C-alpha cells in the first residue's frame, strides 16, 4: 500500500510540474509581447530612460526589493513615482505575464 501511495504521489507531482513549466513558458512569451508594446519605450533591454539606476537588471531589482513576482506585479498594476499604473490598460493575467517575463530576462541578463 505504501508503494502504491508513493507511486501515485510521484506521478501526480510529475504531472503538476510538467503543467506548471508549460504554463510559465506560455506566460513569458505573452509577457514578451506585452513588454515590447507597453514597456520597452522606457525599459528597452531592461534599462530605464527616465531614471537610469532604477532599471530592470537583476542587481537593481534586488536592491530595490523588486525581485519577486509580487513586487513586479504590484508596481506594474499600481505604478510608483514616474512609473505609470497599468491596471486600467492590462488584465491581471497580462500583468502577471509581463512580470514573469521581466524576472526571466533579469535572470538572463536581458540577452
């Protein structure tokens, strides 16, 4: 019985993991499209044409506490200082997608 439960658990975990990885890939593809239309004007290649130090590079995101999906989602949704709010222009899913894309690109060094 213990072996059967272990087998069921492992199978279930593998299915969930596979589905999650596929969903994340789709999110970042959509996020890239949204970023190129909505964000690249100020944040081309992860930079910032308005405030140079507050860019989307990994080091800056970490320094300013913006290195989590929740933090990036919040600033995209609500804006802050010179950063416009996008809650009226993008859906919650689109905001999640662009946040996932930003974090993925930060990890890759925006290459």
